[in-house]
């Protein structure tokens, strides 16, 4: 409590001393004695000492600005050309340095005029020495900042250079990869062309021949290669007429009929209207596809022929030829009466071309009216195919678990 009282008394005495003293010369005349020896600034305010202090600082700074700028420029120049070229002595920098370490020298308050006065006064030699040291410290800071900036710039350039090198290396790697890929594709293309040439040399002759239109009994996706096709079939042991087949072709359409005899009696009749959708397409393999409608009458030997007993069905027929499978053509046929699949192969093509072939087919008869005399629903047929040319084919086969047959088919 006693300490607080002393502080309060000291404040009262200080205030009384400040407001009660006689006006000094610098207040009355607004200048100092021996102004040639000092830098000074006098601030006057009707508001407060703070405002007067600020005005004094401004005036003091204006008085020393030219001198400070001259000292600053001299010190910068003495540091060398490299530093001076990188350093710009701005007005803001001069103003900031001019007031570093500067304090109010004296204050006065005129109670009558209610005015506040502040004085800043420094001997020129003393201030020049002080400000030179401040400038030297500022230059040291500027050097440190320049060094840091230069290091950052150098690091940024190094990083940019490293990045550019990485990008360049990446582009080179991409170009190398593209070059390798192009070379690989070119090699693959050459190899593919060579493979095609070799394939054509080995299998080209086989693919040029007309594809088989049938196996033993099933007709596939091919249609007659000429305008007409005629087949006659006879049984062997005993010799007897087994049937006949005729087809007529117009463009991709084919109309055909088949008559089947059993024990010298007319037993089945079939008719087909076929349109070929895929005519042996493919460069190294051949694929054919056909659709159509079939009409058939069965059990004619037992019930007599009546067209009204005809059974109609949509059918699909197809074949696929691959020379690498022992020069084989896979054939298929299906309607609601029967489903058949078979193969015609020319394993000795290199010696006999397409003149000697072998046939094998499997048949599932869904309709009992068209089964063999034993009523078998599943039948395997097989035989030998002898082809004089693309217009005449002879087949010797075992059919329907019944007997061997000889078929002669002409195209014209």
C-alpha cells in the first residue's frame, strides 16, 4: 500500500514539474541553439504528447533523410558492384533506418495554450555514427537475405533442372518404349505375313477347292456349287435302289428334294428350301451357315404317300473347315425331326489332294417316323469319299445300322 502511494506522489510531482517549468528556447522559437551542429525535429500538438512525438519523428526523419540516403548509398557502393547492383535503396528503407534507435529528447506542455511539445535532438557526429552502424547492420541483414534468396533461387533452379532432366529422361524412355513397341509390332507384322504366306503355301490349294456339301446323309450349310445337283444311291449286298436327291440353286437359294427307299419300297420323302447366310467366309478357315424350312413324309411304305401327312420344320445347317485339323470340315444340321453332326476329313491331302476322304457322322432321330427299321433313335454312319473333281463325288458308306451303300453325286 505504501509502495502504491509513493508511485502516485512521484507521478504528481513529475506532472507538476512538466507543466510548471519555464518555456524552453526550442518551444518559444521553434528551433534549437546551434542548429548547424544537430539534427532535430520539433513536434507540436493540441491533442497529446503521443501526437507531438509522432510529429517530431516525422520532422526529424525529413531533416536526416538526405544524409541517411547518402550514407546508405555510400555503404552499399563500398560493398562492391555485385552487391550494389542487387540492392535498391528505397524511400521506405531510408525512412525505416532513419528512425531506428531514435528517442524523444525532451517534452514540454503549455497549460495556458493547452499545447504539447516534443523535441528530438541528436548531435550530427553522434547521429552519423549511430546511423552508420544501423546501416551496416541493415546491410548485413540484406546480405543474409540476399544469400538466402540466392540459395533458394539456386535450389529452385536445381530442382527445375532436375525436374526438366526427369521429364526429358521420361520422354526419352517413352520414345524408346514407342520405338520398341513399333519394332515389336513390325516384327510381329512381318512374322504374321510370313505365317500367312506359309499357311497359304501349305493349305491354300485345299481352301481353293469347293467345300463338301454333306457328310454321309446330313446336308450342311453349303448349297450346290453348280446350278443343279443330282445324287443316286444304291445298296450293296444285296444290290437295290436306296434313293435319289436333286437340288436346284438360284444365287444363295437352293430348293431340293430327297427320296429314300427301304427294301425296294418308297419309304420317306423330304423337301428343303434353303438360303445361305455365310458362304464359306474366312481367310485361313472357312465357315458356312444356312437356314431354311423342311417338309417331310415318313412311313410311306406302311401308310402310303399322302402330302397331307407332311411334317414341317425350321432348320439350321452349318459347317466349319480348318486345314490344320487334318484338312477337316465339321458339319451340323438340326430340325425338329433330327439332329446331326459329322466330319469329312482328308488326312492324305498331301498325297491324294481332295480325291480321298473319310466321313463320320452321328444322328439323333427325334421323330420315330424317320428312324431305321430297328427303330434306333441314335445312329452312327461312316464311309469313304472319292472325289474325281468338284463336280463328281462317289461315296461308299455304312448307313443306319442297315447296309453298305454306294452314292454317286453329279453337279452340272
